[in-house]
């Protein structure tokens, strides 16, 4: 059986290392499409290949994909807010004859109208609509993966769903609303399995998570790990927070802090951050035990920032 050839766009982002690692583990031949080939080649030595890519040019991307040739899948890891390069990559893949795409659909599901109304999701919605249209026309196939919140990234970076760095956790609506979260490693596994099962998962939106957790659960684990530390909490009524944010926007305010309450309301207040059904079993992915979730929290509680 010939080796599956996979192109990866956006290898230097958050998901790059884990996705590339699991694609290689699956025995796929991986070529990275990178604006900075020197940086990519240093980070990812052979047998991984690196090709120059200009995400502003559909013609350049098409030529690159054709020159290397024979790709079975294109995995797009570009930030979901960058709509134009994603559209160019989709068009280039079609022009170059790449039959399958794993798009940058990671994160919250766009299934519900409440999520689809979020301004933070606008570009993701437009990309998905465009890709589905092209698939409906028979020009390409896709497997989109919804992952919920990036778990370890959230604990280490922005401090969501709980803040382990010393600042307050914004506890939404009492803190007992469950949320789907995925570790970066699980997302890498999911992508590799989606490529391997691309015919079985043809033109589908899959849902995976490492665990369903609540803010109070994670705060409890943090306090058990470090009882001498304070993990302060600021209570947030998400319905009121959204109303306050909308008033600020009417007055001209913009920015992530103004937009954040709407995402909190959808994820926690309306409970739409939790996947009711997941496709872990189909992709051969494990759900974390309680002890494994505790271990992830403990790792970041003990980390010195």
C-alpha cells in the first residue's frame, strides 16, 4: 500500500508540534507548507519535508502542492480568524487535485445558532460554509474536528477555564456547568486518525474531547494540589455580563474583553460548550479519567511562571 502523503499548512502554530508528531507516528509522509522554511526545517528535521508557501497567493500555493505532488490530505492549522489564507488553501488544494482537507475547525462547535451569532466565530463559519459548498460540488472532501477548549493551552496561557497563575478565575454562573476540553496531544491524535479514516469520515463534522469538566471541579483539584495557595474567584452572571458588554459596544467599545462575555454566556450559561456526543471511539481516542484530569491541573499548578 502506498504511503499517505499529507501537507500541513500553519505548522508553527499552537497545534503544529502535536499534529505533526502524530502524523509521523502514523507513518504518513509529511510536508510542511511554511512561510519561514528555515525555521520550520530547524524545528522539524527529516524525514519531514518543508516547502515554501505564500498564503497570500492561491497560484503559489497551487504550484507548491503540484510540485511536491500526490498529496492525499491537506491539514490546515492556520488561526481560524485568518479567513483569506484558508480560502486560498482550499482553492489551491482543489486546483492541485488534493482530495481531502482537515480544516481549521478546532474549538467550539458551530452547530447552534447561538454560537453562530458570536463575532469571534464569524470567519470560522465563513470558511466552513465555503468548504462544505465545494464538497457538495464534488470538488473535494473534508473531515472537520470540533475539540472544545484547548485544555492544557488554556491552563497555561489565558487561564481558562480556571486561572492557576494567581489571578482570579471568572467563575461563570456558579461554576458547575460542564465544558468539553481537549489536550493538544489528543487533538494531534484526532487529526492523524481523521486522515487515516478519511474515507469513513468523508464530509463529516466530528466531535472529540479529553474530558467534560466544570470550573468548580478544576478549582477543587488546584486547591488539593496546593492548599497553601489562594485561587481567587470573581463571580460572573453571564446574562448580566452580556447585557453590560452590549451596552459598552453601543457606546463604541471594542476588543476581546468586550467580546468575551458572549463566549462565556454561550459556553457556560447556555451549556453549549459541552458536546452531548463525541466521536472518540470512532477515532480510537481515550477519554481521560478523573485522576488524569487532576494530573493535568497539578502540572500547571506546580509550574513556575
